[in-house]
């Protein structure tokens, strides 16, 4: 099931180049908003689909597990995540589908992600103490819970406003993108497809799609093989973050970040594999799968550093952009809103580092940027 | 007319676009007096969308052709 969802997502994301990191980066660096509108469409569609599913009784777990009350950690994590994803040239899924399509740099970023995720275990005790000490509304996750109203009230208000905005964009033709690339899938279709997949996941296993726990697990497996004694002392890998019986299916789910084949592994690994394979199949079918190693060395350093920062941030936040933007935002989770708030300045800093240091393109850049801004 | 080929295959986003803009600006004069055509080779699908978008916004004519495993984006002044 997860494999099928992953495969479909991999193909869809490759064909439409649904790069979430790029959406934020291009908005800030080039003032191009076309792709971030697709993310908005994805969030609003998911918001409506989730709420319909909840009203129909298909979402007994609400809010879903592994979503926590808000703390400044969400903002800091989002900020670091924003820097990391821009330097890495893709977020946690962007890296997967690009790697599947043959990008050597994304494979390096993937290595960085695993390393960064495992690195978090070293700072986990102090970071989790900070999180505990700074939680705003203990036991409350969403806007509805904090304000004590039925979730449908804030959700209906936000989705009505969102639909109004989307409708205007649609009338102005701002939701379509002209592209000369072969086999292009309009990103608005990708947004709808991804929100359907996310809803299906929420209904079937009680959670929307997530992938970063599997990165921690891979990191854990590697660390266990190399430094078993050190690993033994890390409390993070022993945690059990997931423990419930899903009412709709009666399946008992238990799991955590440790390198064991638990429910999280069973749910997430097939999705990860599916995205990589789906994208690879899509690239091969278009005859676009080629490996290019001859890339400026600075870019290798950038993607590796970006991957590590992103891996670390995805545990500090906690969890990644997919969980927060495609899962948490549609139910108006406050931690996800804070994460989003951190992403913008993070992507801005990441864009600055990338354009000034990594590409050292400043002299030509200003002119180019100036021109772009005038003409668009 | 000289055709300058610039290979940006395998590069990370958005260096593809930034590189292209830098090259277009560096050859601005030659492009305008039509002594030069710039051909960017890229395997980045996103760049195949963004480079033509930006170049045509800057007033250039752009054509995209697909070769074995990559795209060629030709930028010229008509």
C-alpha cells in the first residue's frame, strides 16, 4: 500500500518537478510565485479532504499521532530546515525523487540527511529538555483545541478564504505553467494527486504520509554497525513515539526512531522506496536517466552540508516539511504554522548562501536579478 | 554566427538558472548584435521550464529541443 502511494508520488513529482524547496527559494530569490501557489492549493485541498473524511468518521485519530503542542523549537527547526533544503537543492522528498531520477548531488544530499538525522541523537537529551520547558499549550495541538471550538469552524473559515484566492488565481491563469519539457504534468494536477494520496494515507493508517523517521532508522542501522557501544548509550534511539491501535482497522502500531523493524518502518520504508523507484521509472521512460559527476566541487559541499542541516532540523522541529505542510497545516496545527514561519527566513538565508558563496555569482547576479524583477 | 555551448548538466537547483542568467548577461552585447547564440545543455527538468521563462521575459527568443538524455535550450535575439 505504502509502496503504491510512494510509486505514484514519485512519478507525479518527477513529471511536474514538484520541488517544495524550490517553491520557497524561487519565491524569495526570483520573486516567482507560480509554484508556491501549488503548495497553497495542496494545503487547501488537503484541508477540505481531511475534514470531509473526519466528518464521515474515517479519521478516528484527530489530530494524528506524532504531532505535538507548539514550542519555539518548531520555529527554530523550520528555520534551519529552510536553510538546509535550499542548500541541498531539495527537501526531504525532493531529494528522494531527484536521486531516483539520477541526480548524483541529490544522492550526496541523501547521505547528508541520514548523517544529520543520526547526529541529532547526540543532542537529543538537551534539545528535548528545551522543548519540554518551552511548550506553549501543553496537550493542545491545533488552533481549534486551543480556542476550544469545533475544528470545522477555523477549517471552514480558512478553506473558504483559500478557495476564494484559488478561484481568483485560476481566473487569472496563474495556476498553469507553460513548459516545453517532455511528459510534463501540470503541477496543479500533482497538487491534487498528492492531497488525495495524503488523505488516503490518513484514512488507512491513521497518519498522513511521512518519511523522515525512516532516515533516522537508516542512520541508526549504520551507527549500530560501526559504533555499537556508543549507540547503546543514546536514549533517543530507544524512544517509543508511536503506540496505538488504529480503530478503523484494529491494527496495533508501535514504533520509534530506533533501528528496528517496527510499525514506523513498515509504514515509511515502502513510501521512501516507492518515491525513488517511481521517479526512476519516470525518468527512464523519458530517456532522461543519466549520471553526471562533473559538477563544481562547491556544489557537492553545499548539498552535503544542506542535507546534514536538514536531517538535524527535521528531528529538532520535530519532523519535516512534508509532515508539517501536507499533514499538520491542513488541520491547522500550531506547530506546523510555526514551522512554516521558520521556513521563509530559513529559505532566504539559504538562498543568500547559495547565490553568494556557492555560486559566487554576485556580479552577474545583481544584474540578472534586477532584470528579472523588472520584467516579471 | 557563433553558437556557444554551455554544459550545466548535473548541477543543483537553482544554479542552473543562475548560471544561465549570468551567461546571458555576460554575452548581452553579442546576443543583441546577433553574433552569438547561447545553447544551454541541461538535464534538469525544472531548468527546462525556468530558463526559457526568464530568457523570454528578458526579451530573447528561446527554443527547446530534446537530445539523448538531456535538453538543449537555445537563446538568441530575433
